[in-house]
């Protein structure tokens, strides 16, 4: 009987512990597992391909530049497509807190500028170039979050290990839906090899795609460089490979 009672107590504690893990708070600026010592100045390029059957069709080159100062981290991404103007996104966050400061995005379809001010207020504008419609943005937010354009970089600075999963609070502006804090999800992490290098294979999805898009990042286990990214959109599949 004593054994059964002890077993019952153990099971109760295990259940409570599992529940606590399941309810773990999402990663936010100022309260996260990011190793900021991994953040460094970088300048790298990737080739973006669409996959069709066994063919790889080159779509664009993607240049990424990371500049870290004593108080800021700036991430600039430029997508260079053939016979089209460049698409450019730039994100600025505080360092070491990684709270969003500014996000700008310019392409042939739309321009967007977001300023993340004090008192949880986001201001800026969204210009739809197709419909020639400009929307002024002035919204209150509730809680802390990372910029949605920054979180793909954030993934490789987390304490990756076998079966590592976590949620990340992000902000993404969509003129067709209500503004609010949503989430990105690391749903699984495994160790493998790519081109004879040890890598972490990290599966990620987010609320931006309503969890329909699944990205697998191949991250160098030693340098934390992103070597490859596979994107699964159901019938559409794409891959980005580091040059």
C-alpha cells in the first residue's frame, strides 16, 4: 500500500511538471534563452530555389548583413530577383535586450515602415502599391514581442539541443487582419550532418502562415551559421542554400 501511495505521489508530481513545461512562457525580449555572445557582425548570401519534381529553379539571391553595435543590432536583407528591383527589409533591435526598434520593408508591391515606440505603441504606414492605398498605423500592443522579421535570426542563437522546442512571441503587421502579438514555434530539433558538418535541424512554423508553412533550418552546430533552409508549403517546396 505504501508503495502504491508513493507511486501515486510521483505520478502527480510528474503530471504537474509536464503541465508546467507545456505552459512555458514564450520567448520575449528581456526574458529569453538567447545567447547574445553568439551575435556578431556578418555578411552572407544564399541562393533561393523553387523545387519542382527533381528540378531546382533559381528564383533569387538573398544577401543578409548583420551589424552589431554597443546598443543595437541591425539586420538588412536584400532579395535580388532577375529583371526586378531589389526587395529590401531592415530591422533594428536593442542590444542586448533585442526589443524591436524599427522595421522597414520596400518592394514592388508595397512599402511598410514600423516604429516600435514606448508605452507599447506601434506607429508607421503601409503603402499598397497595387491598389495605391496608404494606411497609417498607430496601434497599442499588449505585452512584449520580437519583430517577425528578426525571429528567423533569433532561432540560431537559442540553446539548441535534441528535441528542443519553444514558442516565440512576435509582432507582424497584416493590413487584412487585426494587429496583435502572435507566435512562432520551434516544433522540433535534431542533430544531423550537412556537407560533412554537424548541424542542428530545426523545424519552425508560425501564426503568420497559420502554421501551414514549415521551415527546416540547417544550422552549423559550431559556428551557428545558417547553411540551408527548406520551406514546405504543402504542394510548393523551396530551399535556400548558403553560398
